[in-house]
C-alpha cells in the first residue's frame, strides 16, 4: 500500500511539473509580444506654438491623429502646444537639433533665416487664408529653396489678410504716425513704411503688451481677436485689406527621423499633409469669421478706409516690396521673379 502511495505521488508530481512547464512559455509569451509591439511603435514629439484652444493647434492635432489612424497605431505623435517644448522662435532649430521631431511655427519669427520664403509675407493683397495657404505651398513646390534643406518640410499654411487692430481709431496714415505697433518679420517693415513704430514680439506676448500699453496696436489677421483673445484689449480694426500681408507657417520634421521612416509610412505622412493644406486654409477663414463676430459682439468697431486713403497706404508699402528685392539681390535671389510668381498665384486662387 505504501509503495502504491509513493508511486502515485511521484506520478502526480510529474504531471504537475509537466503542466507547469508547458504553461510557462505561454505565460511568458504575452509580455514578450507586448514589449515587441511597443518597440515597433514609432513615437514622435510635435511642438506647436499655438495655444491648445486655438483652431490651428486643433488642426495640427487632428493631423497627428489622422497619421496615427492611417498607420494603424504604428506611429504615435505626442503634441506639445503653447510652446511647451520649444518656444515659437526656437521651434525650427528645435526640429533641426532633435529637441522635437516635428514643429509648427512662423518663418517670420527668425528674420533673415529664410530670405526666399520671406517674400510670401509681403503686403501683396492676400484675400483669404485659403488663398494664402494654397499660394505659399505652390510657391515652395516651384522654388524649393535650399534654406529648408536641413529639415523635411511637410506642408505650409498661412493666415488671411493681416489688418491693423488698435486701442484708438486709425482712419488715416497721419493718425498711425508714431504709434507703437506689434509686428513680426516683414510686417515690421510694413509698420515702418506706414510711419508707425514696429515692436517685434510673438502672438503669445501681444495680449499683455496691449493690456499694459507697451504697444498701442497690432498687425495681425482678424482671427487673433478671438483666437488669442486680443479683441478684449483693442477697440478698433482698420480694414486695410488692399495691403493684406500674410505670415507663412511651416510644419517640418527632423530630417534624420524622416529618413528612418519606412516608405509606406512616409507616403501616409505626405498624403495626409497634402490634404491638410486645404483644411488649414479653410480653418483660417473660419477663424477670421469667428474673430470678426467676436470683436463686434464686444462692441469694437471696424473702420473702412476711403478709396483715396487706401491708395495712400498701398503706395506707402511699395517701399517694402522694393526693399525686399534690393536686399535679396545681394544673396543671389531674384526677388522680382518671386513676386511676379506670387501675384499670379494669388490671382489664380482668388478666382
């Protein structure tokens, strides 16, 4: 009986060991597969200078989510809005240096860095955000300036006509003379040509500067009155659309990170980026409409220049355009050719 019990126990232990051994690989397989899947996921950081509530930040975030969707989770993009990862004027270099993998900011925030692309910000009379966005993307596609060769450019978008927003009414050039006006890039030259005093600063600092009287006005698209809440600290908008300038904004990717992507995923990035060009343009125009509505609800006034005064403003900014042509000539850039090309595109897309 004891022999039987001993043999039975041996058999039972053997069975348990066999079961344990057979289950061990399965139990270990699950976490190993999860780790492998995690290792295969391409995780990228995306620095956006717009605040999270801004329509263009939301458009950028939706672009990231669409990439994730079409790659079926093979790519994960972490968005850092409001300049949390890199400030607006540091965004481009941040991408080059690998501080962020992708970045969205303005060419104008680093004046002199992009002499070819600066031309798109000239006061050429852009009629809408969509027109400006389509124009600047075609301009880049046709010129492919070397100044952007240290990144992979995904796409560009640009706001609707930049207008003058002030704390006191401006109906004539004489009233603008000597006023401190917030501006960026070539819009600073526009302010100078109109005999105002340009004060360079990014949008993120403008609300407080207007509130405290550091500046008396700002040149910007009307969407900023809601998107950046600047309608709360100005009282008037001078509709000077005849000199409507734009500010072009890049969406670029670290070149090494781009080259490491499989071709199939590169194609998805390119496809989505091409689709988001029109989306951003439409968002700019929707935001302009919202900005107009917001400022009117606050009781702010829109000033329309007389035809004669509009001609004076247009003649005054002619020096900005001529100045650009002369400045870039020394760098071997044909500014006149670029301006002619842009005027053709603006006319084409404005129809």
